[in-house]
């Protein structure tokens, strides 16, 4: 097999910033969940805390065929080539290098927002198998977290929950406090997405204690981001505003525009749900500008759906329909199937307001099916109520 070029380790700060650039791809947080405003339980394609410390450090570091395929954007071929190389390789050190490269393929497939969910899953599973056979617990826990996010964005909640449980069990067994804090943070986001807010707060407060003790400003910012989400989703708006404002301030200081944009989206959701619909719009617009400038189809669609929701609540039906349709068009080309629920819900609401109950029922029924895939009871109930209104006899 072709030899890999020497690998270069990144500093923890560089790892965090690269992870944020690769996706954030918030991660509203799955990573985790973009619930009705955050697009009900949808996962961040790659949360800002995604761990790249064991992964290869860039396409140009390799001259192997799979690296050239990645550079061409052909992730299917890149993974096929790497899989074949893994099957033929017996040297443990070399297999570890190939596993690191499999993680890079998975992360890059998420980053490009081109419906590569299957490739990401298979790449992470390849890497996980190698880390397990090598007895490398920390690397296995990290890739399990990435695998959980990939599963969650596809709406595969039970498999995602199992991956999180295994990752946290490994981290606790390794007695690695920074690793466990990072995983608790991301698992807390997942708990928010599926509506288990008590578990979310427990996980996030444990992570926050570690990050504050370590003076890790980025870690604190992300913990507060998800604690703000949990507070907003459960109606504790003063706590939500407090957590989210501190998170946004820290992220501004760190220069992390992408994650700050995700926080602004959650902050906008909190304003919208508390009744301040007009106050949510500037926050959504600021976040939307960031994602459009970076060419992120998935997150542009997420924020368009939020704006459409706000417009619909203000009775701006033409604007709401245009934004919801653009959101759905972008999601047709990205890997956010569950994220389609909010724009569909908005189109259903507008159709009902315009008297087209048949269209309203179709849109709300599809939104309900998607929300049930993630299983957040609050947003399932909202969708069920919308359908009941569609089917009610007209006065």
C-alpha cells in the first residue's frame, strides 16, 4: 500500500476551530437538534466539538488514491478505495492511520452537505472497528460520537442513543475528564433533541463544571449554548436569554462566527416562542447571512425555515411560502431529511390560513412523520395538533 505522509498534530484550539469550520456545520446544537426553530430534533452535521485530534490533518497530507478521490469530491470512491486498503492491510500502525483517514472521509462527507449520510456512516464504522481491535478507548469514544451525530441527522434515534451510551461508558472507564466533558456536552445536545431535558441539563452542567475549571472558554460557550436550548424548549426564557447571551459573547471574543450564528438561531427561537416574533427576526437574519456567505446549504435551509416560521406568524404569507420552499429545495440536496419538518409545517399553516385544507393536511402529515422519527414529544404533539385543526369541520 501507498505510504502515508507524516501526520501533524493540531493544538486543542486549532482542533476546535477546524471542527467548527468543517460544519458548522449547532450541532441549533443535535449538532444536536434543531427543534421547531431549531428544526425539531435535527442534528448538527458536525458539531463544533467534533474531535479531529486523531484524524488526518488535511487532504494534501496524502497522495493515496482515496485522498485524490476526496479532493475530487467523490466520497463514495474514496471510501471504497480506503475500505479495500483496510481489508488488505495487516500492520496495526498502518491500520490505525487508515482508520484516521476513514474518519476524515466521514467528517468531510458531512461538511459538503451533498446527501453523503451513507458514506459518513460507513466511514465512521470502518474507523470504529479498527479502534476497537486496537483497544484504543478514547479514539473509539470520539468516533462513536461522530457516528451518533450521523445517525441522528438521518432520524435513526435508537441507534444514535446506543452510540452515545457506549461513548460515555468508554469515557467514564478511561477516566479522561476532558474527553468525558466533550462527550457529555454533545450527548446533552442529543438529549435536548429527543426531549429528555432532565438528562440534558445533568450532562451539560457536568460538562460546564469541567470546562470552567479548565478555563476552557470554547467549551463553556458550547455548554451554555445547549443549556440555553434546554431552557428555551422548556419555557424558561429568562434562563435561556442569560445562557445564550453569555455564549454569544464568548464566541464573539473567540472569533467563532459559525457557532455564534448557531447560538443566534436558538436565541431567536427563544424570543419567538416567548411571543417576541419581531425580535427574533434580526437574530435569524444575522445567522442566515453567515451561512449564505459560507455556502452551507443545510444551515442556510435551517435559518430560512426559521424566518419562514416568523413570517407566517406575522401573517406575511407570500414571504413565508417563498422562504419555506427555498428551505425545502436546499434540503433536497443536503443530508437533513428530518430538518424538512419545519418548512413543511410552515407551508401547512399557510395553506390552512388560505383555505387549502387538503394541502395543509399533506404538509402537516409529512411534518408529523418526520418529527416522529426523532421522537421529541413536544414537537410531535404540535404536529398532531396541526393535523387536528386541518381536519376540523369548517364553521
